[in-house]
């Protein structure tokens, strides 16, 4: 890996992306308080315009509360087809323009410009890229340029909306020092509250705490937070490659007609690749179920769905497809499931009609799985047994 002083990493973030797309589709929405999210009282805010943010509205807030804070806000149910289309357009611009980039979400990109400073000047290059994105897509974008991904992302957040910020090498700690601890990526609400109660309100104070003390307080996460507070991040920019599908299948040791076992396997496999989708910050728009019988006849059935990576939504469709495919008279040799038509996104930006409780549930489930392993927490019906 190249030394940090040789790196030039830019972070690009499409400003209020969903709102910006909606304004492109309907210019009369520009300059108005706008909320994209669930239309029911129990839904949550997916994205909101800066005009709405002035009233205290923010992402993941219950829609009911957002409407009380900003009664004049216009609420729109999101159109993920359009968001995916515009995200792909910006991705194409990146592919045509920059040497190496990572697409970290539907509206965020990291660009490795290391080496280009000798020829073009990184600052000039990304300023031109910002203009190009606006010209070709109509979308405003903010960016940060620094020696690593952490600093460039924080700089972008400080530059919003429609701004830019460059942090020279050697000035990382100086830049971070006055910021509140919650500005550091990876510090959630609970950790921020804990630190503030201890009197650790700024990144400067956090950076001065001995790493052993942070480790005792927060475990391994404390070590990482100490590194981040000191502006250290060696994470590489992972080159973008478009993944076409994600799938899994199981060939049984013994051909089976046990419907309970087959349903359990379907649940287990669907949960597994749905979790993989969420880890990769992706959604699927099409599900395919495959069955191979003991006579080696193989049949598949697929269905397009609203983009999702939520177990309860994907399981419903997978079960529906399985029930249409399965011939109860024949022994089953293999069962498989595949997700295609993948796009960047996560449960926080697409469950427009789900409640805040549902989003928190998935966050908690994934937190347990990441910490203890995927098999630590699953639906009971998906537990494997020897009864086939």
C-alpha cells in the first residue's frame, strides 16, 4: 500500500440525492420543504430538502414528527427506479473520467487520484468533475479532498450543500480537532452520548485519551475510534465492479419430499443472501427460485419486485415462487435462490412504508450477525435438522 503522504483521496456525495432527483422530475418542487419517505403516519423520513432541515427534520425521523415540525412540507413516496437510474448515470461519468473509484452507496463515491497531482493537479481535476456531473446529470454534488477516505468524507460533510473542501496533508488533526465527536464516521448516537457525558465533546479531546482507556471503555471499537480521532485511515479505495447477481443453492445428500425441510432451507438461504445484500449496501429488484428434481429436471421461476433487501419482503416472494414451482409428487435434489437486478441502497432508504421500529429491528439483527456470525440469529424455521 502507498504511504499516506502519497495518497490523494476524494469523496463525492450527491447532495440530498433523492430530493434532487425529485426536483429534476418536477421543477416546481425546487426551493420548497420536501420530504421523501413513507406516506403513512408510521413511516420514516428517507431524505429531506435543506429547506425542511431548517425546521429540524432529518433522515430516519418518524414522518408524523416531521409533519409536526414542518406542516407545510410536501411529502413524496420515493421512486427508487428513478434514483437507480440517476445513480447509474453518475457512475458512468465516473467510469469515463476517473482512474480508480469506489461506489460506497447509491450517492457516494471515493476516488483515488494518487499520482495525478504530478500531471493535472488533483484540486483542479475534481473541481472540473463536479461541474461535469452537474452539467450531464443535473445533480448538485459536494466533495472533500484529503490524504485518506476518513478525512475526505468528513470534509465533504462539512462542505455541504453544493460545496467543496480540501484538507492539505499534515493538517488532518487540525481540521478534525474542533469538530464534535458525532462528526466522526462510526460514532453512533449511543457512543456519542456516552462520550459527551464523560466530557468528551470534541475530536481534539477524544484524540488525547490514551488508547488503552478507550479500549477498556469501548472494546475493539475504541482502538478504531482512537485512530480516527487522530486522522489515521489506511483503508484503500476498492475499485468498482458491477455485481450482476448474488445467489446460493444446496444439493441435498438425500433427495427429499419433506415440505417442512424444504421451506426451512428456503428461509435459511434467503436470509443468508439478504444479509449479504445489506452488508454490501445493495437492493434486489428480481428474485429467482430454482428446483432440481431427482430425475435431474430443473425448473426456475422469477418475479420482479420493488427494490428491497428486507428478509420479510424477500421471503414472501421466495415462498410464493416456491409454492408455484414445487410438484409434491417428485423428490427434490437441489434448491436454489438468486437475486438479480442489483442496485446500491440499504434498508434506511427504501422501506418507505415501514416503521422506525422495523428499521431498528434490521439494524439490531445485522449488528448481532456481524458480531457473532450469521448463524447466531435466524428464524426458527430456518434451523437445519436431519429430518429430510
